[in-house]
């Protein structure tokens, strides 16, 4: 089990554990606000004070495009088909994976966690939080980790549902990529509670306590997110560029995309 954050943790696992948004509508084009939206994501990790831009997520015509601000990673998520397309702009390759495959990877990781002596790893496999709700803020408490989530009422329920599916899928990608020092499965429990209440996270802070050999110091991650319910011209242009990548990039198997032998692709 890794004990330090990697570059891919910054671009995948951080997004998986903290992804959310906050309402903003400036500089927009006229589109149906129930179908189109954008989210600007930034992350603060550890003791850093200033959030760093992380990715731009665009809800457009039934698809979700997630584009790394500085890196080469691009994700296209089709919630209706249950399919993700991963693109690497640097290597000009792409691969596809189904949400069913991600479900299987998460199940495999949960089973692995259940067999570990480490209390934090076992908790990740079967998280159980004490939930405290106050003025739109949800606190998920446990001795192993804590989530603090500020929530907002979504303007459109379909966007909220697609968001939940996307957030779950990002957890699956972190599992497949094995990019997190701590299995990110607990975020799924948070997502379920948000879905029950029909709310969206406007910000998320997660703290993992150093209760085990899996992590030797407290891990703190905070997310800051800005949503616009109407797309800007640059958002539409970006989706067009991504679709060009999707058309032109060479298709490879998932293990080649991840840069590891086929036998190493399974979750731990």
C-alpha cells in the first residue's frame, strides 16, 4: 500500500473523494439549464492554503466531460450507457470501460479490505459513519476518517443524478488505477446519503486519521467547486475538441492505457 500521494492521485483519486460543486451563472450562453452545466474544480491537499485548479467538468447533451486543467487526462462519461472513455492527450490513446467493470473492481477491493488486519483498511471496505446534519451541512464521523460536506439544492434533479453516477464512477477509476494510498470506497457511502436527501455537495473536506500502517500521517483534502448552469462558449468549444480526440486517438486495452501488464489491472 502506497503511503504518499502520486500525480495521478491528484488528478483522479482526489477528484473521486471530493468532487462536488457550487452554483454560479455568470458569462453564460443561453442553454437549457436542466441539461447543460459546467463545474470548475479546485483542490487543497495537506497544509496548502490556496486551492489549485484541478479540472473542468461539463454536462452537455447527456454526456459528462471531465478535463484536467494542466494534465493530459480526459474522461467522457455516458451515464445512460454506463460507459466511460478515458483519453490521454500526451500519448494520443484512448480506452473504454463500463460501470459494470468498475462495480466489479470495487467489489474486489471491498473483499480485499475485509481480509486486512489494519483497521483503516477494513473500515474502507465496509464504512460506517455517525451522521450529523445541521443547516445544510452533513458530517460523516468515524474514528478512521471524517467527511464534512456542505450541500445545496440542485436546480435540476437530472444533473444531480448524473453527478452522483459520475462521482461513483470516479471512485471506480481510482480503484482501477490504484492511485490512492487509502481505498476511496467510503465516498460511495457519502454519495448514497446525498442522493437520499436529493442534495448536491457544494464543498467536501475529508480527513483520514493515522490509525494504521496504511497512512503514517493525517491526510486532509478539501475541495472547492464552482458550477454554472448555462454553458459558456469556451465550454462548448472544449467538448468539440474532446470529441475530435475521441475520434482520432488510437484505441488500446485498459491495461495498456494504465501502463501495466494485464494481470496487474485488477484491484490490488
